[in-house]
């Protein structure tokens, strides 16, 4: 199942929203290519952090937890 801005792996909780969005897009693309979820998550996060660093975006806030908000519509 593809991830969204409201439903994503717990490993992406620490990422700022723009970096998380990029990580989700990368991980979803890897899933579509047939890679397993664990690998897609790890690569998605790593590549999103590299993307953010090249653009001067802070990739994470130390100790911050950012739950998806607003909650998804039901």
C-alpha cells in the first residue's frame, strides 16, 4: 500500500514535512518498482535527507515528533 502524508512509516516521524514528503515519494517509487518496504524506507529517507541538504533544508528536528495533522478524512 503506498504511503501518504497521513499514513507513513514510523521511521519518518522525525523528518520535517518537506523532507518527509520527498522520502514518501521516493519510497513509493521504489515500492512500485518491486523493492521491499524496509529497503524502500531506508533509501527514501537517505535520499530525501541528501535532497534537503543540497537545498539547505533542515532534514530533522532533534527529538521532535511531528504526527500527521490534520487527521485524514474518514
